[in-house]
């Protein structure tokens, strides 16, 4: 096989990244990502302490299921009325849902139905928010790869600080305070996005219905064989790796080393994501998805380190390697989508690719509790590790994924290829 990670020469004069619009967008995303990172730990520990692994799985699934069901409509609406408006509205809904849960924790023990209902509404709001995340980047940044890598570093910093903050806050106060802080992060995000005035992706002049918009988005999505192949592979990844890991990992690590150890493991993941993002800023492979697939080999060390019941330093090291691998892949994937898809349909195409990839996560989250009652958690994590390595092989063995060539910015504007990926 020819080398898949050969680099192009760096740009002589990279486009300016830190414009007013990108700074506002960066602020919105980084602060809300910090809240999301805090909630992963809070949900795993607070809900798990009340309702066990099954409760955590059901709450996570009640978020992911509406996300999968409604994200296609989120993509349509983002293309029709604007991504920014949809994202601000979604943030407002999530302020309310997280605030309600916070009050429930402050006043007693929240019922499972309340947690499920608020999680469902928050998942629906996320479905309206997320399609615009991808489409906004080319509008606020002229160099999507640098922007994506910088945003991934913010994600990494959130993964690093969020779990530690959540653990400290829960130790010193309660889960209600964590949920209140999370509501505050969405308020900050909504404010920054409301102040944002990105360059328009182009006004739509044709009259269309929601159904026709959905069909156009599906046509654009399925015409890209590399995208379809990745999403099919990712469905298995979500079902057998992403979905089960948070409930299983928090339980296995927490029972063996204590709740704080799970927070430190997540901090290791965040540190690795910082490193992966820094590499993605500088390294521009000519075949981005192939390079990302090679890097993703490291992700398998996350479930493997937990299954092997390694001591905390090695457990953190496994999560660090996995975080770096995940960050690099995520930047390569996001940049490929943003530069290979026309601006007027990117939100709908993003919705289809996210719906497919996340659907496996929803099923995995819903099934992890019942399966964990009859199968040892360590054995399940060994399966997750094996699937992680198999996913990397599947990506590299798929010609359309392996051969896809990247598109780089040229001069002050990004050169866009609006055709189908090779």
C-alpha cells in the first residue's frame, strides 16, 4: 500500500484565524463543551448512584434517541432559516432542561421519569443545534482544518477540566450545582452566537418543501461513497464501543479505584485530545481519512486499559493515547465534510451522517444495562477494544475512504470542491 500520511508543504501565508466571528464562535463552543464534559461525569456518577448502570444507560439513550430521530429535520431547518438561529433556540431549550434537573436535585431525589423527560428534550434540542456546528465553521474561518483543530483543542481542554471540576463540585456541594453550571454554559453559548454575524452561505431562491429538502440531502449524502462507507462502519463502532463505554467504564473504574479515578481517566482523555488537536493544526495529510484511520488505532487503548484493570497511571495513559487518536480523526473527518460538500446543503448532509453514526450509540446505550446484568463488564470492554481495532482495519480497507484526497485553502479564500469525493 502506498503511504497514506504524506504531507503537503505548509501554507506560506495561512489565512487569519482569530477574526471577531471566529472568536465569538470559539467562545460559544468552548464554554458549552466544558459544560458537556462536566455532565458526562455528573450523569454517570449522580444518576448511577441512584438508579445504577441501567439508569445511566436509559438516561443517555433518552438523550441520544431523539437526537437520531430529529437531527435530519435540524439539518433541513438549519439550511432553510439559518444555522445560527437554530443553535440559539436549542441553547435556550437546554438552559431550561438543565435548570429543571438542577432544581430537582436541590429539592430532593429526582425521579427517573423527570430525568428521562429532560434528557429527551435536551436531546431534541441538540438535534436542532448540531447540524449547524459543521456548517458554521467555513462561514467563520477561512482555513477549516486549523479551525477544526483549534476547536478540538477547546474540546480537549474541556475534557481535561470538566471532569475534574465536576468531581470537585460534587464532592464539595451536589449534582444540582453541576447542572446549574451546565445551564449557565448554554446561556453563555447562546449569547455569543446571538452576537455572531457570519458571512452568509448564500440565499436560497428556490421554493421547496421539507420533504424535498430531506430528499435533496439524502441524494447528496448517498452520492459520496466515502461518507456512506464511514457511517456504516461507525454504526458498529457506536453500538459496540461508544454506546457501552461510559456506563461500563464509570462502573468498572469507579468500583475498583473510586469515583475520582474515573474523573482522572477522563482528564487523561482530555489531555490526549489537546495533543491530537495540536498535531492536526500542523499536519496536513494528502489523504486525510486514511491518515485519520491509522491514528484511530490508538482509540482501542481506552476500553482495553479499563478491561485490563490497569493501575491509574497506565489507565490515564491509555485514555491519553485514545484521546489523541480521536481528536486527529475528528479533525480529518470534519474538514473533509466541510470542504467536499456544497455550502447550501452541508447542514442536511451533516444531519444524515450524524444520524447514521449516532444511531448505533443510542442502541448501545439502551442495551448496555440489560447486557451487563448477564455478561461481565470486563468481557464487554474487551469486545469494545477488539471492535475498535477492527474499525480501523475496515476504514483502511475501503478504497473510497483510503483514497479520498484533501482540499486545502489557497490564498485568502478556501478553494471548495463541490463534487463527489473520489
